C-alpha cells in the first residue's frame, strides 16, 4: 500500500460498489416512475425517518434551511417577534429567523460542548420571544431538559436545529424529537446526506404537522386554497429515493465516526498532547471534543490558541481541515443593525478563534487517522 501523503476533510466518493448500484437502481426507479414531485418515495422516506427517530411525523423538505424556515413560519413567527438562538452556529439558524422578519436574539455558548446555555436562554426572554432555537452543534445535543422546561414555563415553543445531529441521543430520545419541531439537513456533508439539497421537519404534534405540511407547499390545503402563505419547500422524489438507500447505512456510518474519534483521542493521549482542560489549552497541547452526551461527530472539533499556525502546518501536510465557524452571528455584517459588538459573547468569540475540525468521516482508514494525529502531535511538540 502506498504511503499516505494527504487526507481529505471529507471524501464523498468512497461509497462502496454495492451502495452505488443501489443508488443507481433508485435513480432508475424514479426516472421510470414519472413521479418527480412528492409521491411514494417521499412518503416512504418520511415513514422511515419517523421510525428511525422515534417521532410521530416527519416531513421531507428542500433543505435544512427550509426546514427551519417552515417550522418558524408554521409557528407564525414574524415581524416584531424575537427568536433566541446561539451566536456560535451555522448561518442558517439566524438567517431563517431574520427572513421571517423576526429578530434573532443571541446567546453565548458553553465552553466545553459549544452548545447554548439554558440559563442564558432564560435571561434573554422578553414579552416578544416567540421561539427558542437551540442548535445541536457538531453532533451533540444541547441540554434539552432545562431548555424545554424554560420554554414550557414561559409558553414559548422550542425549535431544534438538529441539522448536525441526526440520530444523536439525549437520554432515550433522539435529537429533533424533543422540542415542538426538529429540523434536519441532508446536505451532503451531514451524517445522512443526499446527492444535493434536502431536509426534514419532525414533530409529535398532529396540528403542527398539518400546518408544516401545508407550509412546504405554499400553505395550500386543500388544493388551490391558501389559509396562509407558505413556500415551495418540497424535497425532490429523487433525493427521497436516494436517501432511502442511504438510511440503513447511517448507523454503521455513525459507528465509523465514533471509532475515528476514539482513535484520535487515543493517539493524542499516546503522544501526550491532549490538554487536561478542554477550554484553557496551552500552546503545546490541543483541546479535544468532550462528549458530555451521546456524540455522533458530524465534526471532530479540536481547539488550540495557535489555530492559524496549525492550519498552515496541516495544509503543508495536505490534511483537510475547516473552521466551523470563524465569525459568530453577532459579528456578521448582515446583522450589524442589531448593534452588537466584539466582546459581547466571549465564549463564542474564543471558540470562533480557536477551534478547528479534523477529518472524521466514516470511510477514513486507521492509517489516515494516524497520519492526521501524528501531524497534529508534531505541531504541538514543535511549539
Ligand atoms: C447544515 C446546517 C443548516 C442548513 O442546512 P442546509 O441543508 O444546508 O440548508 C442549518 N443549521 C445547521 C446548524 C447546519 O449545520
């Protein structure tokens, strides 16, 4: 076997030939069916996702972003309203709040899990708050029990941004089945990805499901009758069919991600470069992700105060890596009218400056993980 001289952050072409054949057959099935919008593939995907996640309703939509938008629209969030979300997240969380006309109200993150902090959510509630939107960042659930309790106490629905956390557990429940709505993404880099864009809205409430279903199809119910304005948030039948092939492979893929995370953890310990503190990391060490809860490692995110130097070092060894996310939402140009300033959310700002994602996708070989771990260790020892 050739010596390893590079490792990609993600390689979506390493699908085994059996699954490739099944995907091609699914494509043919849809092609020859003539049903490209809604229909049996979408129905099938929805039933299978509901069974996988253990929820009553699963509604296929056009992306994770549209899942969030449809959920907020189904809750009638609009101008004059406020929605609480973390500042350290992917843009869609805050962007969809903004697009409803509501104001995103940001909260800081926990320094260990990077998820939002329940006490800060409660402190941010006003009489305009219409929803609370925690994000299960990198594949680990936010602390949902206190968040749901806060929502119930104040009569505010919780919408889970579970885009990075499909099948991650919080106790005996799955991410996205705990709040009023759960929102998932099938973007190719997510743990369950399609061959384009796709998403899912979940709920256990019949009435919320009915409205969300109508919302994805222009608020239409019955045909050509519109009680409210929705959008075209439908998932393609083709993507649904492809996802149904990939769905049974999610559990082994998640196991592969966990194995890789474990291999990294063992390798960094063996090299003596793992920091004792996940938050206050010295220059010759790295902080490792801490699984306070079940973690599905959509990203394996380490931290170092010398992040930019580590990036250069990894690039020189052709190791893929990425910063999720370099600019927290309160510092984004498009939200400048909210009037935030640097220093307002110190934990998020430090995470944005220090964190780095390493390759963790399930098809990585042990040798590739070792190549990455050795490089990171060499960087630490050169400090
Ligand atoms: C990926 C992602 C989204 C958006 O999903 P898309 O399918 O890309 O629209 C939303 N929130 C978070 C946290 C994400 O990671």
